[in-house]
């Protein structure tokens, strides 16, 4: 029952964020250059035809009327209709969402499988060559532009070696390069956070006591270190998953992966303001949900955090 009250409170506190996001999205898409009515009608269309399309889209009405209509449709669960595709925005998002989810999960699994062992190993041996190499790799991975990594992988594995396809999503082989690209970027931050968190926990009293008792390193790491080091690790993982589910825009665009990120780019180019609003609002909702889930995971990892959260709910 306490968890339910906490969820209700978090959802209630998220309402101002959603309202601010709605207003920001509405203003943002209308300051973008270009006229969607002109794009639909074509460059050779008469002004009368453009004006007729503008009236059909409701763009001739005052901005505050457009905003009220937009909010009212959102409250009904209707994200509007795409100007480019002529279909409900929610349908376009739901059609592209599975591609983004699969790409995000594969990339995150690869990143976690590599970054956690590297971070723990470099923390256990902070002055070794492994630690220095891991630090360099994590720094390079976190600072290298994702499009540069994508282009290098395409050149090596698609152009030179001809081992993997460079674009599309027709087979499981098509996900390999975009997933590796994203995972390399994720590994940098995740390895660095894991290393610093484990080093901090290793200096705590309960770990020193376990070492003094003569427990094996594996037992110390699994039972006494990892659980206490998970809070910042879970935080960075939650942010990463939120970013990926919101749309890995650059990666999806470079590899022509039909996810939400590439859909957003198409909407921006076509000046499909209804679709842009729906995608960005969806991204905001994803981040809110991810933050709530991460807080709940905190509560079950550390009982002290659970007591604080439950007490204030």
C-alpha cells in the first residue's frame, strides 16, 4: 500500500513537468523555419491552395487557441495525426518503438557485460596496467562522437571486409553494427562509474572487516561490494536506457535503423509539427517512467532509501 501511495505521489509531482514539456514542445516546433502547409502543397502551389491547407491544419488560428486544442487532444489520449503520413501519431510511434527497444536492449546488454567486469577489475587493481588501460578506454569511449564510431565501423566491417550490412533492419545481422556503436558509447560512462563506485565501497569499514576475516575476494566482491556500489551504477544505466528508448537519433540515422530517432529526423525535415510534438512528448514520458522505476530499484537495493521514500509517501 505504501508503494502505491509513493507511485501516486510521483505521478502527481510529474504533472508540472508534463505541462512544462507540452508548452516547450508547442513553442519549439512553431519557431522552426519552414511552413508545413507549403511543404504539403509543394513549391509550385498557388497561395490559395497553401492557405486552404493551412486552414485545414488549424495553423491560421491564434497560437493560444492552437495550444488549448493541442492540450485537449493530448488529455484524450490523442497525439494528433501526422502531416507527412496522414496517420495517427501514436500509430507511427508504436510502429517504430519495437525497433528502438530491441536496439536499446541489445546495446545495453553488451555495454553491461563488458563495462561491469572491466570497472570491477580496474577497481580491485587500481595501480595495474589493466586499470590504466581501462581508464583510457572509458575516457575515449565517453568522449568520442557517436557518428564517428558509426562511420568507422561501417568502413571497416561493411565497406572493407564486407561482413555486415551498413543499413536497414531486414535481418538480425543488421542490428550488430548499430548496437555495437551504441554500446561503445555506453561502456565509457558505465565503466568509469563502476570503477569509482567500487573503489569507494572498498574503503568502507564493512569491506575492511570482511578482508580481515580472510574471506575470498570473490565473496567480498559479490556479497559486500557490488550491492553497495549498485546505486550510481543503476542511476547511469537508467539514464542510458531512457536516452536509448527516447531514440538514439544519430545512430539510427547513420544506420537507417527505423526507430523513433530516425522518425524524429524525418518529422523535422518535413516540418511535421504534430509528429514532432508527439515524439518529444513520448520521450518525456519515457524519462519520467524510467526515473520512477530507478527510484523503486533504489528502494529494494538499499533498505535505508526505502524507509525514506516510503516514509515521505
